[in-house]
C-alpha cells in the first residue's frame, strides 16, 4: 500500500518486488543491498539515482533511471538540464 503524504513522499508497506531485485542482481549489483536500491529506484520510477557508490557509478547500466554522482547532479541542476 502506498500512502501519499505530498507530491514526493510515500509511506510504503510492501516489499520491493523480487523480480526487480533479481533483475538488478543480474545487472551486476551485489544482492544484499545495492540490488535492492536499484530495484527500489525503478519501482518508484525515479528519474535519477544519486550516489557515490562505486558499484552504481561504475557497473550499473539501467534503462529505468540515470545514475549520477552528487557533483554531476548539481551541475545539471544548475544548468537546468535535469
């Protein structure tokens, strides 16, 4: 169940779909945490995953969202290209 608090915040009372977790394990992310973060990002239809995690930045090629480090995100934000 998703309960909308405002336009950006949700309270979730459901697990991340296992099929998405399996997808991100298959894309090369470690199963314990990183695959869940990738799966959650896609599940929530995030446009960007902002991370300094080397696995995301180096290894992940996701079609569902762009992976940026914080400085790249800020640079794009300042240029108005997000």
